[in-house]
C-alpha cells in the first residue's frame, strides 16, 4: 500500500477498533513481564534478590519514561511526512531519532555509576538489597542503547499505523525476555543479575526485530529507499526535532510531578490510605492500556491529516477516535464501579486497606470515565507535533491541581485529594481543548513542530 493509498483509506469505527486492539494487547504485555520476573526470583531467589529487581526495575522505568519523547515525537513526524507524500522525509524522521536513541543509550552507559549511586541513595534499601540492585543496574545498562533506539522504531510503527507489527514486536521481545529470565535466574541460578542479563539481551533483539518490522512496513508502502546522510543532520530539522522532544520531556516530568504529588499527599492520611490509593491507581493504570490505544490511533491519523493539509481528514480522525474512546472510558468506569471490589479483594487481604479502597472506589471510576479527553487530546497534539501547547497545558493543569488539592484535603481529607485528582485529569483536557481550534485552523501548514 502506497502512502497515497493509506491516506485515502476511510477511517471507520471498524478501522479504529482493528488498529486499537493490537496496541491494547501490546501495552498489556509489559506488566506480564514484571510479574514473570517477580515469580522467577520469588520462587528461586532470595528476599534480597527480589528487593533488588524491584528497585532496579523502578530505576529503569523512571529513566526510560523520561526518554518517552523518542517514541512520541517520532510518531508525529513520521505520520506527517507520510501524509505529505514525502518518502524521503519519512525515512529521515525515523533515522534521526534512531541515531539519537542509540547516542542517549550510550550516554546512559557512560554515566551509569552516578545513576546507580543517586538512585540507590534515594531509594534507601538494605545493604544486601543495594548490592544486588547495583549488580542488576550495571548489567541491564548494557541494553539501554537498544531499548532507547527501539522507542524510535515503535514510534515509527505507530505513525505508520502498523499496530499489528508493533504487537508482534512486543510479544516476541517480552516472550524472549521471560524465557531468558527463567534460564539465567531460574535454571542457572544467577539471581537478579540473570534477570538483568535476560532483559538486556531482549532489548537488543527487540531493536533488530523492530528494525525489520519498520523496513518491511516501508517496503510494503512504497516508502523504502536510500537515506541522505547529510539530510539526517539538517540543522533546521534537528532543531524542530529537539524542540519537540524537549517539550515532551518537560510535559512528562510535569505528569510525573502530578502523580507523585497525589501519592505523597495520600501518605499524609496514613499507611492504610496510601496503600488503598495505590491499589485504586492500579485500576486507573489498567484502564490506561485501553485508552492509550485510541490515543495512539489519533496520533497516526491526525499526523497524516496535518501532513496532507486535509482538514476533513483531521476532523474525521478526531471524532472517530474520540467517540469510541469516550464510550470505552465510560464502560471502564462502570466496570470499576460494579467489579472493582473483586480486584481490591484480589490485590489485598488487609481489612483496613480494603475498606478504604472500597470507600473511594467511586472516585477512581469517575477519574477513568472522565480521562478520555486528556488521552485523546494528547494523541491529537502529539500527532500534530504541537508539543509546546502540550507542555504549557500540562503546566497549567498541574498548577490547578496543586492549588485545589490543599483546601480540598483540608476540608474533605482523602476524598478532597481524589476530588482534586479528578479535576486534574479534566484540566489536562480543557487546557488542550482551548488550543484545539487554532490547531484545526492551521491544518494545511505541513509537518512542522512547535
């Protein structure tokens, strides 16, 4: 299928759903890997090793999430270049972040000692756990270049709408990772270091597999061809890419700050409240697997519409993805209301935590039901590479959240905190919604950032 044919493909509800489900399954495969790591060490290792992979995995999750811009910015630029009918720029939009990802991964390897020391100082484990965690970090860091470069390739697959290929990559890599963890940690008894080694190898295999998938997609679409090495380092294009990536990184840190504030504020009401809020956040996170799927589809189709300068296609992509996302969010919220108690009982047997979680269950359901707007508009602005607007909107939403949470908690306790948290996700949508008309008017300007 050529780029022109892809652009003319009608975006029906069935087309949206057929593109969404591979993303949902791909997203869901990642937690299964964490469960497998825990099970392997929990049954064959020591308490210290189990604590080590918990701390080590947390360090890499935080670091890699900070580099999520490699995925998001790539999606928008690739989709816009394809929509504009510019195969050469499609390839360049993949190669530039691919090279950057490899470079950043090598940079992490160079500064691994400060990362290790600072992280372990903050997390404050026992000496035995810290020793195992340091070993985990020193081994897994070898996979960092492969992991970060793969982010760019995943972004390319989403931008091209190749979500089934994305699913194939995720399932294959996570399956290999689980198998290697069983071999190294379970059979060979290498403990936390074996889990780290298996993950590092799987990350490099993931890079090769994702690369093959991207090449196959480009060939199938008639976009394959040589890459102009000089154009890879075109100053104007690099500035646009770096600007978009910096905006997304700041936006990600602001989101981390919002969720971090929610967790920390909940701790003020006692350990049981902290634990109950954490359990409810797991239900919110599960819902995000589904809603992310619609947002990713929006990224791809919005990017193509903007690249083609097609406002009709822009509107169709916006409404087709958003209507299904809104319905799904409401259904997920209802599922939490009527079935969330079973999840709570499965996750904890502590009476105080169960009681508090059930008392605040409606807030989690309301948050999920109202969160579709934030997810979808994030997808729209990522696809259009309007990253500055995303950054600014995230800042003002966080300011509103913090300003409301103080008086709400003082008056209503943990209910006030949840009220402010629900308002926060609505503010994330509203601060982008006010910028949507200007974005829509600008459709037709071509694939530019800012």
